[in-house]
C-alpha cells in the first residue's frame, strides 16, 4: 500500500533528519523524474534503479573552517575530506529498505571513465534545492555554506521533493559590485582565463549572462593525484634505465601521494581551492576565535 500525503511528509522529514544525524550538513529531496529534462538516458536515476521515485541528496562540508585559513595551503589537500555525505546517503538507503520496505541504492557519483560520473551530483544538488551553479569551475554553491560535497540515495519510495532555489547564489552581491568596478569577480581575478587561468564570465543585471570554464586546464592543476597520476608514475617506472632510477621514482613524494590518493582517497579530491578561497559565499562562517 502506498503512502498518503501526510505519511509521505512525515517520512520525508524523518529521513532528512536521519541524514543530518548521520553527518550531512544539508539535505534535500529531488523527484527522480526531474532529471529527465536535463540528462540523457543512461544518467537518470531510473537507469540505476528502475521505478525510482526520489533522490535524497546529502551535502557536507569538507575541511573545517580554520583549514581554509591555514598558512600551509597543502593542509586543504591532505585533511578534511571524510565522506560524511556518502555515509549519510548509505545510512538513508539502508533505513529506507529496512524501515519502509522500499528499494534504495547509493547514487553512482564517481567517474568510471573520463571525468564524468554516471550520475551528476551537481545536478542532484540543484534539483533538490541545495544550491546553484557558479562561475567558479561550475561548482554548486549552497547559499549558506558555499562549497559542499554531495552524495545521494536513489529510492523507489515516494518522498516530498524540495523546490529548486529561486535565486542564483552566484554572483554574490559583492561580486557584482567588484565586476562593475573591475570587470572581474574574485574567482575570475584569481584564475583569469585570459591570463593562463580557467575562469571567465560576463554579468548583466546582476546575473551571469555567459561563463567559461577551462576544465582540462583546471584538472591539470587541481587533480594531479589519483589514478591518472599513478599511471604516469608507472610509465616513468617502466621506462627507467636502471634500478637506481626506478628506485628514485618508487620512493618519490609523487609516487607515495598517488598511492595514498588511490588507497585512502586522500589527496585526490583537489589540490587547488583558490577560486573557492576567495568566494564570499559562506565565507563569514570561517571567522572564528
Ligand atoms: S580549482 Fe584552481 S585551477 Fe581550477 S578553476 Fe579554481 S582556481 Fe582555477
Ligand atoms: S567569487 Fe563570486 S562570482 Fe565567483 S563563484 Fe563565488 S559568488 Fe560566484
């Protein structure tokens, strides 16, 4: 027997609270069918769970607020990303199956080849009302927290979906003012496409009228460790002329970092946060004693 509206509302609230109690900073619900308008077959919730009705999206902060202010830039690479949003999405999926008897799976959010994941967590975050796309590397900005990391559970359970945000989070008001005076926003100034960086945009009437993001260039700066880096290291290793050269590769900092990135998924999330470091959205939260 299905849920009536009141039962669905009560269950939705309880599931959201469970996600928050399990480590999520924010949680939202998207209707599974809402994806159809934006992505082709093969990338929709129903492609992974036939009969899917809802997508529960969990977002969490990565590094702590103080990490953003550390004088050691590398701190952001090697601490703070601990998958709380993934834990929350798994707890939610298990709860839906055991407590409500509906099917639920974790959404496939990591790329299996290339750079694109089977299902976009960026789109999931937008459709569930948790944020909007920004000029800076297309990152989804939450109006309260700015940059968050997202995971989701897909379920056949009919839950009450949230609305998409009515107002774009980006550009922030202060960014519009800066753009009007200098022709750039903070993220454009720190990584300008016309000076070897990755970001460019135009703003009209306080809204983004065009934007440009050089993903390939960004990934060579921000995504150096992980499987691709490891392959490069193995190439170096196999091309070594003698045992001493091979040992030099094997014991290098890069070799260790790539293995750490693969084994523990540390150091592989990003090695550049500069566009987000200067973004004003949610930055006031970093001002602590
Ligand atoms: S992550 Fe770094 S390289 Fe990529 S767009 Fe932002 S500032 Fe530029
Ligand atoms: S710095 Fe301003 S323009 Fe850039 S992403 Fe943040 S809000 Fe948007």
